[in-house]
């Protein structure tokens, strides 16, 4: 079960979101969720081995290829594809694994928690951001 206060704290405290499975296709929900978060001031790092650029940001084939620290690993993949993403999130030192709406993998979530990461499952970052009425991040922070 997701904790509202924890989700709100995550949304207020993080800056860099690596979006695994982010699509360049504007008909896909992942595109619009990431687009919204970018508009709100978050740094979006697309992770998609078939793309070079999404939302005017350089895309990386995997989390390990990202040359900077990542706060949140946002997952837009099928539940059965989550475990290797979580393992990589742990390796790169991410603070949070956030599985988008409809994505649940208890075993992967448990592994992430045991490694000290916060975990959100089956929740949309855009919907939660709107629900908590957070508003855009201040420029320059």
C-alpha cells in the first residue's frame, strides 16, 4: 500500500527522474506523464534503448549509462520486466523506485526496500503531483 505522505515528500524533495520505458510516441501515456513532470521543473532522463532523444533530452539505453545521479527511477514497463530495472536502480544509488499506475511487482519492491530505497507501486506520478497540488518547482533550485 502506498503512503500518501511518503509520495508527497518524494515529489517535493526529488529533482532528477530517470524514466525507464519512456516512449517518444506522443500517443503513449508515458510520454505525457514525463512531459507534464518536465513542465513542473523535474529533470527527466529518458531510458529507452531504441531512442536517442525524447522530450528534447538525451535518451540512454539503460540506467547504468546515465552519467549523473538519479533520485527516482520511474518505471513504465510490464510487471515482469521490473526486477532487472530495480536491480539496476539499486546499483546506481537511486533513492526511489516508482512503478507507474498498473505496475506491481512485490518481489522487486521488497528487494528495493531491503536495499534502502523507497518504493511506490501502481501510482501515476502526474496524478499524485496534481492530487497533492504541489505546483511547479521553483526555478534555480
